[in-house]
C-alpha cells in the first residue's frame, strides 16, 4: 500500500479527513438509516422501511461524480481512516456567493467526539477561502440539540424561525434558520 504524507494536505486536520465516497462506505453509513430520530432531523421525515440491498443501491447511486455542480458530498473519516459520517454541501450559488444548507450525519458510535465541528470548520474554510463565498445559510429542526449546539459553536446567528414546518410524532416542528458571513466565520474560527 502506498504511504501518503498528509502533513500538508488541505482536507486533513488533527481530528478528521474529508474524502470522496467509495462504494464500500454504504456499510458504515447504513447504521444512520436505522436511527429514526436522527434520520428525521437529517431528512425532515421518517422514511419508509428499507433493507440492506435497497440502501446499498441508493448509496452507491449517489457516489458517481455526475452530481449536480451545486452539491458537494464527502465522507468524514477519523485520522485512522475509519468512516465516521458524511457531509453534503447543497445550494452552491456562485453568482451570489452563498451556499447551504449543509447536511451532516455522524455515525451513532462516533457522535460527541468533535467530528461534526471539525468537518463544518473545514468546509467553511474551503467555501469562504477557495470558492469565494460570502454567506453560509443553514438551519436545523427545533429540538435537535446536537445540531443546535454545533451551530452555536461554529458561530451561526439565528435569522428566523419557520413555524410548523415538519410533522413528526403527531405534532409540528419548527425550522430554525441560521446564517453567517465569511467575516463572522473567521472571527469565531480563526
């Protein structure tokens, strides 16, 4: 196996590395599919039942590089190379210099270890420094304590609440809208 010197690599820091998806990544990511509350907070719905073969097919169809140009989809791996989650950047608007939302899922066994925060910071630096973005729009479903804490830690400002956006468990849930400019990002994440 080839040994790579990652010491100067943009997509690696002291905690994680971001990389392209591989066909075998579905095996790690499938655990999130059976965490229904996490899936609701990620997908805004409870999906119909699936099985391993259907999930593998859906995941591997997402991998090809033919994704739309306004989407970036990456795997989050720890520095031992273990798959710990995924991060997807949507809504890249080059003309107006904005992007988001960003969807992130950390595998259940790997939550609360700083991987999500590290991935958000790495993507933020890339989008602001390399893609010349000005504004990051994001949000989360009210009640998603992990996402709320991550947004506060990274430095988002709450810009609004969309009332009764999602129906789950017999009630409606609000959407919290957040945003930050590159100046706000670098003030908090230098």
